[in-house]
């Protein structure tokens, strides 16, 4: 069942001024309840603009966006969307400003009226979900490592118990192991809670590992959307979107050039190894 329906969405920043920018043009896309959709495209392709329509920050210039049970054209609905659609911005730790990690994670849920024991439990639960140790909750965010700080920022959004979770480049600037661990936690959450996840990334390796479907944006237009394996096996599309293929796709391409044709495109190194072992 779709929980997001985007129909012919167009967004123009500063229309009718010298700064006019056509950021999105005629995008139609649905997102199903409980799926993980990866959204990929080069810098400036419109990824962030698109998701800002999903949590009430932007209204369409033209077209229609329906989320859960409402239409974002309805101002009242749009204003309360932040409670239900969690958006983790790119480099979210820049927005951390509280004296303790606990306070920072508690900020959102406290604004919805949660207090006392219930609030503390909510914070602990969100911290656990992203793998943030309980004792770090009492520390000053300034003392955390980059990876832990990123986890704290994500926990702050999770603590709102959003129906839909949107992450804008959640692994950007982190070392591979921290990135992997965070994405793995998000995947677990999606599986156990049935949360709908939209993952913005320009690293298609992440999409290969974690997304059910993949949408490619190019210069504000939707280039393609479909099951991750299907889109990733289309090298022409990845080239057109200006994106590097995932490691396993590149490997498959090079093996084929050497006369070794794998029966299908593997999406992770373990699967690649299995397919190769059978062939060799
Ligand atoms: N707040 C803004 N005001 C004006 N133009 C913007 C704003 N945010 C993005 N843009 C422009 O809209 C286009 C899409 O940008 P963006 O959605 O940030 O792409 P992405 O997230 O894929 O890098 C770009 O041309 C960008 O310069
Ligand atoms: Mg962006």
C-alpha cells in the first residue's frame, strides 16, 4: 500500500526572479508502506528538494503530494507533518546544541508533550536503536566522535516514532565501518518496526545493500525507478545519472569483458563470491 504518492511534482525556487531555479520537474513516484527506497543522483539533481516536500518544509509549485492520510497542499496538514515524517538532514550533527546527548534526543518528543519517565524511556530506546551506549547519554555532545554524534542526531528523529524516516546521506563523511553500522541499524528498524525508509545516497553500494527499490534523479527529473537489482544492472542509466556503479556491478561488468558471465548481478560481495565459486 502506498504511503506517499507524488504526482507530477514540480518545484521552482524563487519563481519570477533572477534567482529562479527549476529544481524538480514533473516527478511522479509512489512509496509503499514499509519499504526502503533509495534516492540517488548527482549533486544538484533535486534529492533534498524532493524530500523537503515530504515533511512539510516545502509545498509544490505544481503537482500533488499525498502522504499518509493527507495532502501537503493543506497548510494545516503540512504544519503537523514533522511529527510523523522524520527527516535527518545531511550532516545533522551541526544542529546539535544541547548540553547533553540525552537532552538533544529528548528535544523533539518533549515538544510533543512527552515528559518524565516516558520521555526518558523514549530517549533510551532511540539511543539503543542506533547503537549509542547508554552512558554516552549523559555526556556533552562535543565529546562524541563523528560516528557517535551522527547516531545521536538520528536517534533524535527516531525518538519521535515517525511513520516515515528520511535520511539525507546518513553516511556522508563517516569512515566505512561507522557508515555500515548505522545503515545496518536502520535496516533492522525497518524490518522490526515496519518503518518506511527513504535513503538519499550517492553511493550506490549503500543502495545495493539496503534498498528494495532505487530511484534515480537527473537535473530535477526522475530518470528511472524500480527494484534495486534491476536498476543497478542498467549501466547505461547509472552513467546517465552520473553515478559510479556499486563494486559488485563493476566486477560483473569486468568479468563479462573477460568472458565470464555471472548468471545475475550480485548485490553484495558475499553473493558475488558465491556466484563466482559456482562458475569456477
Ligand atoms: N534553498 C534553495 N534556494 C534556491 N535554490 C536551491 C535551494 N536548494 C537547492 N536549490 C537548487 O535546486 C537544485 C536542486 O538542489 P538540491 O535539491 O539541493 O539537490 P541535491 O540534494 O540532489 O544535491 C540545485 O540547482 C540547487 O542549486
Ligand atoms: Mg542534497
